[in-house]
């Protein structure tokens, strides 16, 4: 099958536009029912049969999870179940994968991984546990969706099973962390995990329970009662308010041109000749809410909420719709004191549920930036506001350049950077470390020097001394040096750059998250190009045809 053209994608959806999910509320529990519209795919060359999914299904799920967290403080537990008889979810649609471009397949897996991680984050940090009510067969990505939940209950009807059939049937890997979650999250013995992951028909109820693949099994007649009891038990332990107003998430407003997109607080300009995107975040210019209650009144127009949502949308747009733009240049613009004033709200994140959600939103968004397969540079120029949360942008960059002094004949003050306590632990990376700890991994004295500079405005010399920037340059060299650096980057192989950057971005301990994104994404990227999977005689192409795939049997 020839890969289809991947059309321009948008990630901003609303509940009235959902095609695949039914959301029902019986506080303190919400139920998400996956009832996929077979004809509701993003392309017309496949049907989403048997509750299989494509990117559009996960875009809706991503939106639902965010809305539950922000809009429904009365919800304290979430149940995910299937809307078809005897089928929970059959995983990613195989015809969709077979007909997709390589970059779409990999980006699809990455976004789906991030959505699964958002479910786990909600359980751990938002006190919003998710339970999988597996009402029938859960295969591949369907079981991976269940794995993202904190509890899995499987119906014991003598036919329902859980499986990860990708290796035996498709010659690929479970693309959303299944292999990792089975052994690292559910602690399934590795020999049993090996049997399970090569057993195409999967494992039925009693054996799934014995092996640790599910938490409970129940008869069909007792299924709904069991789920309700377990959901209400989990809801009783949540610290979410259980009542009161939430913060509605309105559609993200953006305008686009052939060479960029613009939002209120974020702008993206594209230079196609050297394949760069300049992403600028703007500081607030008006007073911002200082308490959680004020935030409820202000709504999602508050800078902390709006800027994070707009940046997240911009990153997804660039990932999927601008795949040849290989270098992202991060800038900021505005008054640093306005950023600090807006961020005072975050000091209440331990005591107010909504402020906690805002903090976690920035945490997810910053991770999304650095988990993207792009070169990331940061430029600190006069008029910048790289302070506190926005300082995380230059800390996550592969390189950071800072202007020494100001522009000739300009009355704009020289740029400064400023770290705060928010940089000391509020926004951990996928490796569980702060970006400062990652930057100075194995160098405790350098880390302490940087920490001692917190709350101090550092000019270029101070930033260099604290080892926070790659290089400081004066205005004479700035334009030419930056241009040459960007042109050089554009001349390198994007494949080699992706591998290089992923190797050094996440130093130190390996976590379940880094395994999923670094290890799995790298191997999935490779496997998705191998003829055993995608060649004319490969498993993805011959799946469902009745003809066995022909494999190159050499192990490499």
C-alpha cells in the first residue's frame, strides 16, 4: 500500500465535535466509553472497525483528560470502558498504519504515548485515578490504554483476553509503552512477559490475573457492580474538591499563514530556506490572578493557562504539519517582572487543586517540547524575559546563546536571565531530574553554583560564569554567528541529529518514561522502516490478506 498524504492536522477539539468517545458523569465518577465511529477516521482509506483507533481518537482522549482535570473538580475517579459488545479496544488501526507516512506513524506513537502518560500523571499528581473496565478483548494498543490506568478489571466471560500481538502478527512493537509497562509498572515476570508478548491470541481472565496482567476479574453479571465499587473506593481517597466551579477550556485561537502561526502569547515564524522555526513566548502585559479563586474568575485567558496551552498547540502543529522544519529557535519577549508576578500564583499549587493543574500543565508542555525530535536552540536577546518558568526553555535547549550588552544605537536594556525556586523541582524532566540537575549531572559543585544564583538577575557574564548558557557574544558577531550556526545545523542529516540529541538530553537515571520515549521511540522508528514490517512482503502490508509475510531472517 502506498503511504497516503497526511493532511494538515489540528489538535484543538471540543466536546460537541467528538466522534469516538461518550463522556458521562455520575459524580464523583466519570465514565469514558470508547465507541469508535468506523467512518470517522482522519483519512478515507481505512475504517476504524472493532474499536480500533487512529490519531483522531487520541486527540479526543487528550482533550477529554484535560477537561476532566480543569473543568470538573467534582470528578474524583474516571472509568474507561469499551462501547462495543465483547470488545474493549482492538488497538491502532492496521490499515491506517500501513497507509501512513513514516513520520506520521512515529509521531502518532509519540502523541499516544504522551496521552497515556497524561492519564498516569492525573492518577499520581492530580488525585484523579483512572480505572480500565475491560468489557471484552483488549488487543495491542487497546491493552496499552488499559495499562495506562491505575487499575484493570477484566470481564471473565470465557472469551475476553488481553494481548500484545504486534511482534507475532505485525513485526513491530507495542507502540505506546506496552512492553515497558508490563514489566516496569505491573512487575510481570520477564519470562512470562516474553510468552505474553509473543502469544498472538493473548491471555484470558484467570491466567491474566495470575500473571499480574490485570488487577481483578469478574463475571459479566457482576462486572458493572464491581467497577462501580472500585471506582467509588478510589474516589473516596482523592483530595479534589468534589464540588464547585471548574475552569472551562475554550477553543485555542490562532491565525496562520504559509510561514507561521500566531496566538496571543506565542508566535511561530518559519524560515524554510534553512528549515527553522522561531518560537517566541510573550510575557503578560496586564495584571494576573494571584489566587486560585481569582483564577476561576479569570478563566483560561489567564497568562499561565493560555501561554502553556498555546505553546503546546504550536509544538504539536510543528511536529505533525511541519516535519521538514528541523530546528526550533526559542525566544521570549516582554517584562520579566510581569512573568514573576504572574507566577506568584504557583506558590499555591500544594493547597489549591486548580493551581496544581496549572503547574502540571506547564510540566507536561515543557516535556512535550524536549521530547520532540528537533534541534532546540535558545536565543537570549534584549527584551527577553527568560525568568523562572520561562527559564526552563533555555535550560532544555541543546544550545543557548546570549547577547552581551545591547544592540548598537538601542536604548533597550541588556538581557538578563533569572532562576527561581520553580527551577529547583517544579518541572522535572522525563528522567525524574530537574533541568538544572540534568545540565550539571555528575558535577555537584557546578550545580550548587547555579543554585546559589537563584533570584539574581544575571547578565551575560554572570550567566556564562554560572554555566547557564553555551556562549555570550556581542552585537558585532551575533547576526553572522547565529546565521552560520543555523545553516550548519540544516546541512546535517536529520536522522543523525535526532539520535545524537536523544542520547544526551536525558542523562542520569532511566525511568519508565525515558524507556518509553527514548528506547521505545528509537527502536520503533527503526522498525517502522524495516522491510520485515513495511516492505511489500512485510507484516503490515500482508496483515489481513491471508498471505504470510516474508521476513529477512538476518538478525542485526
